[in-house]
C-alpha cells in the first residue's frame, strides 16, 4: 500500500464534476492504476476496456470525473447498478472513489459523492452503497461523515471464472 503525502495543494479555482468522456480515458485509466497501487494491488485496466464498459454497445458502468480544467482530472468515481431482489429495491454501488494525492482534503471527494447521490436518485435508486477496506480508517470516517451507515459484512462471497 502506498502512503499519501501530508501535502495538500491549493484547490484549483474551478472543478467541474461531470460524466467521463472518451477523451478522458487515458487519464481515468491512470487514476485507476494509481488507486490499485495505493491499495497494493496491480491493475489490468486499459483505456480500451474502459471505453467498452463506459461507451460500448452495452455500457456497464458510469464514471464521474473531477475536472480542474488546465490541470486535468484530479479525481473520479465509478458507479455500478445494484439490485436487492428480496426487497425490490434498486441501488447504486459507488465502486471506486479516488482523489489524487495532494488534492485530498479539498472537498473533491465530497463533491463526487454528492453527484453520485444525485445520479442514483435520478435513476430511481433507493440506496447508494460503498465499501472500504477493513483497515482504511480514514475512508471509514469520510463515509460516516457523509452520512453512510456502517453495515456488517455477512456471509461469504464466491467467485467463478467464466473464461
């Protein structure tokens, strides 16, 4: 796991939270790789896979980006639909939330979460879900301060490769 610096850069004067566009794919891919490295993981993501999943014939995810204009993208969020069949409730998973080192603490993450909530509501969702690694206490505090309610993880999750 890579450590964050204690440095907080000045917030850019204008930051637009918007849906990702095809021109964002290289920068978005780079931030996904940075998040994986932050957690000590490798990333197999490529701009081509992102293009398929964001803009292909059957879009699978939505991506929001924090665009600072001349400085480029400084954060992103990925949203994935969820469904609770036993309750008949739609939801949205805030699958990734990332703000570049140096810009954390400037409110960018809060703006990304706020926009994710708006999108989930507009999509008819009843809930927005997010998870954080067990030892990531800074993320736990961040989400709790954003009015997310901690829920215990129950049971096991199983995976079967299809290819």
